C-alpha cells in the first residue's frame, strides 16, 4: 500500500504531493508539541525548589534536556539515513510520553527530573521531519506545514490544555501533560506514516538544489572551514531569536497578565495563528525565486526586517501607540519573520547556492544547541539576578537586545557571504570537491 501511495504522489499533479507533505509535516510536528509544551501552561503556584520558583525549575530542566538533544542531533540528524527515520521518530516520542507519565506519578518535588528526560528525545523530532522535505525544488512550500506548526502549536495547545482542565477538574497540573500526550499519540503515528510514504527527491530536485546526503566527520569539518564566519553569525542570531521565542512562550500567561489583565485564553491561539499566516505567506513567496543565490539573499533580507520589527513594535508599545494585544501580535510576527526562515529555508538555500553537498539539519542543529543554551541562561538570569522579576519587562529588554545585536551580526554575515559568492571563484573550487 505504501509503495502505491508513493507512486501516486510521484505521478499525479504536484499539488497533491505538496498538500500531502504539508499536512503530514504540520501534523507530526504539531503533535510533538503536545508532548513538550502543555506542562508550562500550569502555574505551579506556591511551589519552590532550591530557592527557585518550581515552574522555572521545570522549564530549565526540560530545556536542558532539549538542548542536549539538539547537541546529540548534530551527529544523529547529520548522519541519519532514510531507512531509519520512522523507527527513530516513533521511539523518540514514546520515550517522551513515558517521561510525562513519570512526571505525573512521582510527587513534587522529585518529579522535575522527568521533564529533563522528556526534553531529551524531543529535540531531534524536528530534524527527522525536515529530512523528509529538504533538497527539493519547492522546499519553501513543503515546509509550510512544518513552519506553521512551530508558530501556532504552542498557543493552540495551551488553549486546549485550559479547555481540558475545565472539562476534567479532577486532573491536576502534574497529570495534565501525560493526558495531553496520550490524546495526540494516535494522531502522531498517523502523520508519521504519511511522512514515510513521501517519495525521495527526484534527479531534477538534485540538479537544482544539490544532493542531500548524510555527513561524515570529514564533510562536517569541511562545512565549518568553508562557511566559517558566516555560520558563526547565523548561530548568534538564531540563539538570540530562540531565547526570545522560548521566553515569550514559556511565560506567555504571566506576560498577558501584565500587558492585558482582561485577556482571554483564545488570545494565545489568535496571535500565533495571525503571526503564522503572515510569516508563512512571505516564506511561500520565496519559492517563486528560482535562482538560489537570489533566494539566499532575499531570505537574509526577510530576517533583517524581522529583527528590526522586534525593536520597533516594542518601542511603539512603550510609547503607548500599541495596545498590549497589538504589541504581542506584532512582536510575534517580527520574531517569527526572522526565526522561521533560519529554521527552515536559509540553510537549504545556502547549500544549493554554494553547491555544497550535505544536509541542512546539521547546520540547524548547531544553531539550535546554541539557542537553547541561551534560553537556559535567560531563565537563570530572571531567577537569580532580577529583583521581583516582571516577565513582560524582561521580554521588552530582550527584544531590544535581540534586535540590536542580531541586526549587527547579520551585517557581518552579509559581508562574509558576499566575499564567497560564486563569482569570486572560491565556491566553484569547493563545488568541484563536494559535488
């Protein structure tokens, strides 16, 4: 049956292939968030550990596990072979759900360790899903579902969490995460099956976007040597954006309580849905650019606009030009306008533009590792170095910092990549070696 579906997706109009891939990737990654994010909708009021708010302890533990997962993924995802994708992703999600079971069954204050184990497998799920989609002539369109799930899943799942909590008042905030995971597990298996029957890239895809292959140690080293300073700049930018995104997401309830005391739970979904639609329309338009080098530079320009938007929207909020709702919405649009292209299409275009054989997952997982290290650092800063911390004010300050440092660093990346454009000859020399 699987081979028949793959043949149909290969032979029939491209629109069917695109819709199938978008639905499969969106569904799989959306369901992953059901195992990762719902716990932080709980407030865990009055609970502390090691002199820290217990919710902060739980977030830090999960992010540490997630960060370690990203570090492991640098090797695992870079070397992943197609035949091992399905077994790996199913094993990762089952491990995460068992960890949530432990989180509910073991009493406070001993259950924090299970959130570390919950985060440990989940960081690699994105790389597995993306490996089904990269290296195609219209990757920007295929990652539409994956991208929108990153933007909207957390807000929607928090709203679902609050709804289920109202329906099941007897289930406390320690058991709710495993209940949420159990609800979405069958759907996750369905969407993974849909991913598994997506046909491999065609020869035409490989000609236009370069072949995507597992990367051994020699190829990883060559990637560092060749992309050097430019890659380092993208790591810094992505780390800042990931930290900003995670803080805004982890403390969204507390931030809303400050910026709009009359907020409703539906705001969590609405702001993310609008952000997702706006950003993904922009990303989909990039697929119209056939020249990979032009596409690479245009993607960089979109990142620049997003970085500037973070500070501008925050400034307008502080000047009382924007309401709390509109600031949250515009900050989300700007944040994801910069963040999502790096996570999904920047490195895919980079490999194609500079004719470097490898896979985008390797570069993204390096960036992700740095990003979640930044998330932990900001959480610890909030807990130990800020007197009477106000999450909304921390978000304001970090928005300015991300915009300033990120835009300056992006200029450095632009200078580096301009020097190694194909016209300079250096890329062509590398291409002979790696193609």
